[in-house]
C-alpha cells in the first residue's frame, strides 16, 4: 500500500504540474498568436486524440504485461523481448502518421478548416510541422505504459514535470523571443515532443532487468494479441465518441469559434490531470491482485479508490461548473472569451467528471483482461450517439455538441457499471452507486449550490479568488467527511497527531 500511495502522490505531482503549465501559458499563447491561430492548436489536439486509434491497444497491453510479468519469476528476458517487439511496431506507426499528416496538409488547409485572417500557406506549413510533432512524440505513450506497469511512476513523473516545463514554457519563450506565429509554436512542440520520447525510452529500458540483447518475436505478439485487439477496438470506438464533436465542429464552425470551444475543452479536460494519476496507480495494483486471486483485497481497494476519486473530482467539478464565467474572466482577462466559453466549460467539465467516475470500474475490467463489455458499450454508444451529435451541433451549435459528451458518460455510469457488477464483485453495485458516488456528490452539491445562490454581487478579483477558494475547500471538506474512506483516513491522521502530541508532552 505504501508503494501505491507513493505512486498516487507522484502521479498527482506530475499531472498537476503539467496542468498548471498548460493553464498558465494558454492566455499567453492566445495573446501572442490570436484566437484563430489557437484554433489550429485545437486541430492539433483533435488530431492527437483521433490518432490514438493507431495505438492498437499496445500501450495498455504493455502496462498490463509489465505488471503481470514483474511478479513472475524468470521473466526478465520475456519483458525485454516484449518491449522490443511492441516498440518496433510503434515506431513504424509513428513514421506512417508523420507522412500521412504532411501529405494531407493541403486538404486540411484548403478544404477543412475555415480560416479568416490566416492565409492557406500559413495553415499548410503549420499542419506539416504539426504532423512531424505528432509523429515524434507518438511513441512516448508506449514507454509511459511500460513505466506505469513496472510501477516506476516516481521516475515517470519526474520526466513528465521536466517535459511539461520544456513544452509549455519553451513554447511561450519561442513566441516571445523568436516569432509570435503558429509555425514557431508547432516547431517547438516537435522539438519538445521528440526530446520527451527519447528520455522515456532510455529510462524504461534502464528500468528493465538486465539480460541478453532483446529481439523482435512474433510469438510474443501472438500471446498478447487478444487483449491488444480488444483494447484497440475499445480505443477506436472511444475515440469516435470523444472526438466526433470536435471533428464536426472544426468543419462547421469558423476557426475563431472553434478556438473558443478548444479553450473550454482544455479547461474541462484538465480534470483528467486529477483522474489520470489514480488510474495509473490502481490499474497495475488491480492486475497484481487479480493474478494473485485476492478478491477480498481487490474489493476493498476498488471501493477505496472509487470513493477517493469521487471526493477528488466532484467538488472541483461543481465549483468550476457553477463559477465558470468568473473563473474564465480571472484567467484570460477577457470578457468576450468568458462570455463565449463559460457555458461550454460548464457542460464539458460535467461530462469529464462522469467519465472520471468510471476509472476504477474500467481498471477493474482491464485487470481481469475483460474488454468485451467496454467494447460492446462503446459500439452501442457510437450507433446511438453519432447521429445525435450531428443533430445537436446543427441545431444548437457548440453547446449541443458539448451536451452529447454528458449524455455519453452518463450512459457509462448508469449502464456499463450495472452490467459489470453482474460478473465482477457481484454484490458491490449498490454500494458503488450510493456510498462511493452518491454521498460525496450530494454533500458537495449542497455546499456549492448554496454558495452560488449567495454569491451574486460583483466583487474585486482578489475577493473572487478568495471566495472561490473558500467554497472549494468547504465542498472538498464536506465531501471528505461524508465519505467512509476519506473520513476514516482523516480520523487516523488525527489520532496519530494526538498520540504524537501526548508523547511530546510526556517527554
């Protein structure tokens, strides 16, 4: 449990640092380049999201296999051969991605995006550089998956903190000192991405046990192909569901309007900076417990992680959703940006929170090697929601597309969890809905809802920051006290503090 806690702390440190870097520098990017150029950054993010389908489930497979093999004797060479085999495939895919995006750049510039002030030549050159940037940072996810599986997450997050500083801070310096252009921005993303990929590759290989030279082996791929195919199918469908609204909006809206949607999406999806560290820590541990057959400890960890996730993200979500306009105004210093983006942010972050609640159930399924439920759920969702996205975007514009994100994730919470517990931890479903999610949600909603009713009058920036901070602390505290896991932890910490004080007084 000590290792698990250390990994969670390290994951939070790395993730929060990258979130701070991104949120701190985005207003500078918009100030240097303009909202329209920032729309191209949104295209870049969408492209990265769409191309996740080419991962083919390999990074998740490497995470699971590294976690499984790490507790088995005499598996060192198998681990090295597995990494070399998957690495070879991944780099071939990266080269293909770079060539494909560069070849399609004229089509993207002339026939897809609706640029206003930016010339087609600028968009073409930026898109070509964008393709190189995506290709060079593409294999980083594979090496990340390997380090997560080995539970070397302190090392991983040290690299991520350095990489985040290099990526975001370096881009801002480039825009300031070299050229305030979108071409300069993507050129730096290419350099920073390749540097990060190389660093992760070196550290992962050094983390593996020593042994003979690794070789590419077809039978290694064959052994893991079922899980990889299942993960690949899930990824493809999930990518369609999470990126289709952005693809449609990038086609239907002006590049400037898409820039506002991108801005709201960046803030809304930044909640993953809290969600991702928990998944990265619990997934390998779930896998080890499944391999050991310890279902009792698995059930305890499942509920603890579910309650921790709820306390972590639900108060923050409600505060951002209720005070989106004020927070955007404080952040960007632009009333027009706040006016255009606050509703989108409120909707998107609620959908992201629902998605975050699914983290422990999803990790539990993957730890059992059971990909079929998520695959079928996503398949049904694609059939049902894809036409809804088109309808909602055409009728209600960007807010309509954002609403589909909420509908999708509500379906996961109320449908997928129900069917999962018919097979895994069969008697734990209602405890998850009520104790793990319902109680912290109700507690934080009461606090934030009352605060929203009371905070009506305009106030200074300092007072608004102070007010939002106090509301956040109050909501987090009430949710923590209402939830058994966090309440028990707080009680134990208080008892330890009292014992320490008693010993100090005695001495």
